[in-house]
């Protein structure tokens, strides 16, 4: 039996578009420097402690990914070219793109500089379908910025975001009303929003590999194993997501974590991983222009016991070197590790408004 996808069964299905720019930072660099076009490119610094902020599609073919240490990226792709990030340029292009969005939707929920949800249920542009709307938006982005974007179109945010990855780069995909559950069924759970590396590994141990496997689990089973996330997983396995497109969405924190195939014991390796995570988190903060003053490091040991360490600055941490230093100091408090470390995480919270990302870094509170 097909479930009704509407939050209010008396209303027509919503029309949600998720727009995601293709390799945004790298594509801007290739647009502005013809010598970089067609070459494997990493936005970031190639130094020993450097981290890849973004990778072109040519680089991704070699396995190069964002947040990867530069040394690892160069091992995978010796011909990789590095170019330093130009966040002011990316922000300017993002403003162009969001100005285009405003011609098609009143409800726009930006997720970062390079992606957003648009609720086009009201059909402000007067186009025949939401697919036509997405196609016109992508065409305008290309004409006005010289960059390509991909789009997902569906009746809720979860499905639209999944769909935008389906035909990347420079494509779009539709999940029509009544088709969400079937679409989700064949996808690996690792693609689902809210299923990170740790949760994916846990699901696999429980025999949950695909959306279809997830759908077969009861609400009680999911709540038992995944706590408060259980109802979310129960719903998305059925293509359900009633969250509105929220133009005023305020994010309270940003974090990144990694689970290692082999437990880490070497202090230098542990420190390097924490610094790489700090750089990844700062990349999100820079793209979203959201900076926090509290930094938290999470450590999970081989016996699954967990420790967290936090420190706050007197103002927003805008300098990546300062964020790395805070994360490094925090993890040093648990070194040498009492056991091997299976997971590390870095989170920034307590966001504050800042006048510029280049503002002077405030001193730490005692």
C-alpha cells in the first residue's frame, strides 16, 4: 500500500527542489583560470599538514575527496594541482546564485554557499512543472556564473536531496509522489541524511544494508538500537519527511567525526587526525559564514567508552589555525590514550555573528 506523502492529506503534494552546485570551489577556480580546466585540482594547501577543502571531478576519479590530508591526496594523484581557497570569491558567486533562487521561490533554505532547498509549490515562476523550474534555474546559473548545478525534485526535502546526487554533475532527477518508498528501497543506507559512518557501520552489523532492509524494521526495533533517531529512520525508509523548507533555519553547531578501520594509538597520528577534522569543520563554517566560540573534541575508545573535552574562546573562532590549535590542545589532554581510539570528532558550537571571516582571533578564556 502506498503511503500518503503529504503532511496534511487534504493539501496537494509539495514541490521541493534541492539545488547543489557541482564541485563548487574547484569549479570556480577552473572557470577563472583556463590553465586549470580538465586537470585534477584540489582547493587547499599541498603542505604536509594541509587538507583538501574541495576537489574537482578530475581529481575525484583518483579518490581525492574534501577533508583528505594533502599528503594522502598526492599519493593517490601525484599530478594533483593545489590552489589556495578564495572564500570571498565563492561568497560573491553564492550571492549571484541565491539571487536567482529568489525569482522562483519565497521559501528558500540555504544549507551552505553551494546548496539550498526551494519550495516551489506555489509555482511563482508560472512554469508547467517543478522539473521545468529546476531546469530553468540551472540554465540561468550556467548563463550568469558559468558554473553547472545539479537538482533533485520531489515532494519532500529528504528525497530531493537524495535525488540531486542521482545524475551529478550537471543533471537532475525527479522522485514523484508515490515513488519515494520504491526509490529509497534500493539505495545503500550510507547515502541517507542522518546516517553517518558510525551509524552505517552499526546498521550493517544489524543486517541493514539498504533502504528496503531499513523499512523491514519495526519502530520499536529502531528505537531500541538508535534511540531518538529511530522514528526518523522509520519514516525515511518509507520516503517520509514532513520538515518544511525553513528560510530562518538556525544551525546550532557544526561537527565532523571519523571512525577508523584500525584503532589509533600513536599520539602524532591522533593529533593529525584531529587537526584534519578541525579543518573540515572550519571549511563548513567558512562556507556558511557561521562561526562559533566553543570547540569540542570527542574521543571514543576501543571499548566504546567515550570522552569529550571542550573549551570556549571569548569570541567566534574565525581563524583555521586557532581552531586547529584548540582541537589539538583538547585532544592532548587524553594523550597518551589509555586504549586505542576508534573514533575522533570535532564540533564547533555557540555561534556568534562576526563582521568578517578575517577578524582577529580572540584570546582564549582562562
